[in-house]
């Protein structure tokens, strides 16, 4: 049941998660090479998030070798508080969720009407999905997720980007092959633009369940004092399945208070437990 339910949830949701030497500089770009501390300070200084967001756009999803599905996505958020996501097709609601720091509300309309309303830890135990509010908030803001990484970094200049990683490739291979002596919760790496300090890409591996997330931020635009990507691509994979998601944002409104509409009762829905 966990596999079937997991597919339904992820399908609904994503239709909507020490310093080494620097080299390979592109001489055509005016790049000032920073050490690790100055680089991290510069990234954090440029990652300024709006208090409120309202986003409208399209999302395309491909699961393994199946054909792509095109749908509409609406996002609303209040920083450090809530993220609301609504997925629809031809104006018919398919999926809606309200994520908070410690709780989740979720309804899925197709193929069955099911809901979840409770603590995040219960959702994780029930579904096996490690859903992180912080990662979702970073995602819609084009964030690097660095503020939540508690490892020391290895720094190099790679493909005209600063490349930050918590583990070298040999160590990563040892961990993912289950040959490491200590447990590792995650393996993180990111690619940062050396001029604007945008995050271009994030890769996070979760060795415990052999899952991996790749995030690509594209088409950055300036909105008042904020820099935001207008195209976000994700690849979410494990041993059994791979999801490719591409979100294109048509409208972005910032710092305007939002409401997060959600149904008050679930009498027409089955709970996740009943759907097991």
C-alpha cells in the first residue's frame, strides 16, 4: 500500500521537493574569487525572501517513461509560516495542500478523494515520504538550502560556478554503497553563480532510503528587491521510480497578504488510513 499511496501523493503534490583550490575560471567574466566564509556570507546576503508570495503558472510532470502531463499550479506562501499549493486541470481541482512547520493538510481528488490533516511526523510515518517544509519554502524562493545544512563544505570552482559539497565523490560513493562506518543523513551539493550569487542547481542524496533530489533554477528575474527563478525543474528519484517536474511561473506577486483557502470538513473524503 505504501508504494501505491506514495505514488498518488507525490504525483498529486509535484503536479503542483575545508577549502580546495579554485580553478577553471572563465576569463570573459569579471569574477572575483571568494573564500568559503565570504562566499557563504555573500550567498546569504543575496537570498532575501519576500514576506508573502502569490504565484501562478504551469507544471509539466513525467513519471518514468510515461508521457508528460500538463497542469496549472497556484502557490501562495508566508515566510516561515505556510505554503499553500493548488493543482488543477481545465480549472478542475486535482490536488491541494497547506504545509506548515509541523503540520500538513492535503486533499487529493483523483483517482480517489482522500485527505490528510495532522502532524507532519504522522504523515511521514504513514506514507514513508520525508516531506520538509523548509525544502519546499527554499524551492519556491530559489534558495540554496545552505542555511539548513550543518556540515562543513568542500569548495571548488566547477563549470564557471562555485561548487559547494559536503562530501567528496569517493566518500559519497562509499556512503551510497553502504560501506561507510557512520550513518549519513544526507549528502548535499550546490552550484552558485559567481557574479549574482544565484543558486543554479542543488543535489541532495538521502542514503537511508536511496532517494535523490535534483533542483535546477532557471530564468532568474528581478522583482523589486528580490531575485527569483521563473522556471524550476526537479528530478526526484529512488530505486523504483523517477519523477521529472518543470514549473513555469507566469505571474508572481510579492508582499501582498494572502489567504490560504481550505475545506473545513472532509465528509466526502476518505482518510489516508482508510485508503490503505
